[in-house]
C-alpha cells in the first residue's frame, strides 16, 4: 500500500541541541530509498507503507546505538484508494 | 525494540461521523494482542515496535477494504534505552 | 467556539527524565479550569478554544520560567458545528 | 514569546477531496502576517505564539463559516530560551 508520511524524531536526554540526531535521522530516511523531503518540522516521505515503517524503525535503532537514550517520534500517514497518494498531490 | 505509542486514525470521505471506523480501528489494534487503551484522542499502545507498525498497517488495510476511501493517521512513538518503556511509566 | 484537544509537552535539554515538567504542565492545564484528563501520551482537554490556547501558552511560560530551555508541544484540536464537541462524545 | 509551529487542518464531512479547505486555511494563515511555508503535510509558521494561536482560531472560524462541519487540526509548537527560535534554524 502506497503512502505519504511525515516523520519528526525528537531526541530526549542529549542536551538542548538536537541537530546531530536530526541530521542522522534524515540520512537514514534517505538511505531507505524513499522520496524524502526535509522541512523545518520533519521529513515528508512517499513510498510503500511497509518501507516507511521499516525506515522509521531503523532511525530508532541507529540513534539509540549512537547514544540517544530516549526518542519521541511523531508520524503522519496518509493512504487513499481513490487515487495514487503522492506528496506532490497534497500541494495545491 | 519495545515501544509506547499513540494511534489516531481519521477517515476522510465517509461523512461527518467517523464512529464506525474508529471503533473498527480500535478493534483491529486490540486483535493484535497489544496493550491497547482507548481515550478521546486515540488509542495508547505498548508492545514491540514492529508489532505496533504491523497493527497500524492492518488498520489501514481493514478500513480501506470496508469502504473508507482515505485515511489520515497520527502516531506517536516512544522508545528508550535507560529503562523499559511502558504506558504506566508515563503517568505520574 | 467549544473544542476538544490533546496537549503533549516535551521538554528538551532537561535530561532523560521529563517527569517534573510533565507534572507541572498538567497542573497548569488543570488550573485553567478546563476539563483535563491525563493519559500516557498527553492531556485531553475540553473547553473554549481561546481558553485552551491560553492555557497552553501559560504552560510554555511556566516551564521556561522554571528552567526548561526548550519545549516541543504537540496539540490536537477538534471543533464541529453539527453538535456540541465533547471528550465523552469521542468515545464509543 | 516567539515560536515556530506547524499546522495541518483536516476537514471532515466535506468529501474525499479537501483541497479547497486546505487552500483556504493556508490563505488565512498568510493573511495573519506570519512567515508561512506550505509543505505536503501542513504549513510551517514562525511568529509570536499568541499570533500563531489567533491565526489558527481564525482558520477554524473561517472554514466552519464556509460550510465545513468538522475540523481536526494538528499543531506542533516549538519555543526556546537559549536562542531565537526560527524555521531556518531548524534546518541543517
């Protein structure tokens, strides 16, 4: 099932700057081969729902392995059967 | 990796009442064997992250199969390595 | 305009435990006189939209004044004109 | 208090296409004089927290007045005291 998504990962317990972890999270999402568009409040994604979820799981595994003790992630998922879901189709 | 989560599914294009779809979504989450606690703005979950994501995918598959043309889902995921994550541990 | 809401405040830069700040945030929401129901992923609220937003602003002011350097807050707002919105009405 | 924000309004009960309402919501946010950047999963905002909340309230008032019976809105708010919050500062 194809989906559009938004992912924002907030590392907790790494200090007030979370730039390094946000950069790593975005890199892991890009490596997943998804259409990934960074913006100020997350990364927009387009791809198979299964791949989106797998990529988010890898973000959690990666950031924890690299030292972040706690992660709070906020995800938006959009699916539809009347037409092919796409990020471009959500802009007007 | 164990996680806490919140899932809220919003069906679009089924009319102003979404009660039937919300009830179905909650039932699918319960069938997944996750600790699932319904509240007014979603269902809180506790379980393996892989199982949480699989259950949410089944919610989308089920609601689309039963006629909802479009779904917008909002998910919160919490993981941590310093202690076992649990819903009970997030209350004070 | 009456609204239902969910508010979750995540303090960044206070360490891996955020319990003190979450407790304070909930207390400030209660002091606002709103119907406030704590759950594992936030506080559900019911009241005038203006009062909900004012209460959330006070949460930010209070937590910053008490030392939290950075706050990320996630809010859900529900309004409707076909019937009176209520937290109870969102359960089935 | 200066804030960064993201706002996504989902109209319920207007049919499967929500393009007209999303366009109106974005227009109302622009009229508020906030730095407003549209993306596929919402509009990013930068401005005084009070102005952000006032603009979102106007979105609800406008869309209801123009016929949407039900709205579900998802908001992210970021504030910080260690430096001036800005949308540009959240990109790397």
